[in-house]
């Protein structure tokens, strides 16, 4: 009887824990490593000179399809390349 009760409690805890996990977001976290990872997931390579501005946006340089571009990543994760 105790075994069944313990198994039930553990199953309930496991369900509650999995229900509380949050889905991954595309918004970069405050670190430049996550911004670099986001750019790489969008097929940018050779990411350099990432700097965070006072407005929270990140700027830097990256290469896409062999062309170097100036990139800006907004606070909501939007990437603008020029």
C-alpha cells in the first residue's frame, strides 16, 4: 500500500514539474553568447564585435552567404542586417 502511495505522489510531482516548464523563447538573454547563438541559428557566421547599446539592442558584424553585414538585434530578438 505504501509503495502505491509513494508512486502516486512521485507521479504527481513529475506531472506538476513538467507542466511548469516554459517553452524556449527567441528573445536573447542579456549575454552576448546567446545573441551569437541566435545569429548562428539564423545562418550567420563569423559573428564579431557584439556590443550592447544603452537602449538594450545588440550590434555587431556577421557574415551571411559570404557577405559581411552589420547586424542589429532588438530587445525582442528581431535581427536587422545591413
